[in-house]
């Protein structure tokens, strides 16, 4: 490789040129000490020295290039300074706007969150109130079992009335009305309980939806609050290159607002339904309690009136029974007197018949129908007529006595029926009806 000519490429230092110190790196190397120039030339190396024109042109070109670079650098520096200020202002403004928008977003979230929380509180209150009303309805339904049992027991007891007292009177009509009313009330209370249970479930579902929405907003509020606190001096920030990409599952502002508004509208609807149902339950409890108590009063009034009627009838029958006993005594004595009168006619009849028989023993012309004979025959007919009249009167007296005995037995039997009916009405029915539930019990308290 010693036969090749080695020439280095010229290189200019701009700083050196500006200082007037041009160093030609392409200048030939100084021969090492102890080696002659002639020896180098003889080795095939030629001189790399420039001419003065090249030297002048070279450093002038460097000066022009340096001046152009200076101007370009100053332009770039000025543009950079302006750009820095502009980008700084834009960045600060953008960040400020972002912070402001985050603040506004926080206010929106807080407003919606507060409204959701208020409706959650209302739904909880409405649900608690409905649970109380449901408990009252269940207690009122249980309370109707007592009057129903009382009414059925009254009907059963009154079915044991005797004789003519076993009648479908006003008391029985009112008791049947009471039984039908209690059944209708029970049906109404059961249906109302089902409605309240359904509304409680709807309230809980709506409350759960609002709580989920509130929870999401609570978490979003905390995240946006943390975002709002980030600044250029924050130490807990870092780069997230993919965070600026829009996610497909993200919602937009209108859908975000509509979602919460739909939840609030649902809450409004259930709150109104709860209020209407509460008023309906109050009215149902009031009306059913009033109807049951009114019917109870009607039955009690009918029982009291029936007892009064039966007592009056019993008193009248007892008085008539006493009169009948008196008449029976009188009639028995009358029969004895008539029998004695008939018996008393036996001797006169024997006398007159004996007289006629003896006079029939007369003979011939003495057997004459004289005045005594006529008188004796008239006496016989008179005694026969008297006996017939007395016997007929005795028969009538005995028939009257038999009727009196039948009347006595009927009165005695009816008095016993009235006593039994009064016992049933007073001791059974009216005593049972004293256990009728009070207004507060029927109202579910």
C-alpha cells in the first residue's frame, strides 16, 4: 500500500474561520523529525498546499456561510421564542379550559347526584311508609277474622232456636249482610295488600337503579375531582399514549343526561304511584272500618230490638198463661158443679118415675090421666130436658177445658221457646258481639 497517494479531505471549522484562524486539515503532515523532504517526494507524495486564491475564496465562503447560518439561527430562535410563547399560551389556555370544563362537569355531576340522592331518600321514605301500611292492612285483615267468627257463631246459635222462633227475622238478615260485607272487605284488603307489595317491589327496583346511577356518578365525581387537581407541578402524572383514543363504548352527553332523566322520571312516577296508593290504602282502611262498625251497630240494634220484642211477647204470654191457668181452674170447678147438678137430678128423676110407675098400677077407670098424671109426665119431660141441657153444658165445659189445656201447653212451650231465644240472643249473641274489634284494631293499629 505504499504506492498509493493518501490525501485527506479538507474540513473547515466555522468558529476558527470567524476568529481568522483557518486551519487546513487537509494540509500535508509535517514530516517526522529525522526524515528529509526529498525523501518524501521521492516516495511519491505530492504537495497538498492551496493557492492564495483558493485560500481567500475558502474563508470568504465560510464567512458567508456563517453569516447565513447566524441569520437562520436568529430566525429560528425568534420563531422558536414566538412559538414557545404561543404554544405556552395555547397550552395554558387549553389546560385552563379543560380545568374549567372539569369544574362545570363536577357541578353537573354534583347536581344530578344530589337530585338522585334526594329521590333515593324519597323512595326509601315511601317504601317505609308503604311497608307500614302493608303491615296495617295485614293486621286489619287478621282483625276481620274475629267479626267473621262472631257473625258465623251468631248464625249458628240462632239456628238452635225452637219452634216458631226459628224465623228469618231482621237480625238474621243483618247477620247475613255482615258476613257478606266481611268477605268483601277481606277480598278488598287482600287485593290492596298485593298492590302495596307490587309497589314496594317497584320502588325497590327503582331505588336500586338510582343507587347504581348515583354510585357511578359518585365514582365519576371522585375521578373528575382528581383530574381537576392535576397540574404541571403534580408528581403523580404520567404518559398514557392510548388514553386520547375514543373508546367505542363511551356514551355522549345527551345519552348521559337522558339516562339520568329516565331514572328520575321513573322515580317521579313511582313516587306519585306510592303517594296515590298510600291515599287509597288510607281510604280503604277508613271505609272498611266504617262499614264494618256501621253493620255491627245495625246487627246490635236489630238484636236489641228483637230481644225487646221477644221479651214483650214472653211477658204477654206469661200473663196469658196465668189467665189460662185461672180459667182452667174455673172450668174444672164448673165441670164438677155441672156433674154434681146432673147427679142431683137422679133422685128427683127416680121419684117422679116411681110415682108414674106406681100410678100405672091403677086399674079400670082409675087409670085416669088426671092433673097429677099430667103434672108428673111434665115433670119427667122437664127433668129430661134439664139433664140434656146440663150434659150438653158439661160437654162444652169439658171441651173448653181441653182447649184451655192445649192453650196452656202451647203457651208453656212458646214461653220456653221465647226463653231459649232470649238466652241465645242475650247470653250468646250479644255477649259474643261485645268482643267485636274496636275501630283502631279494624284500622290495623
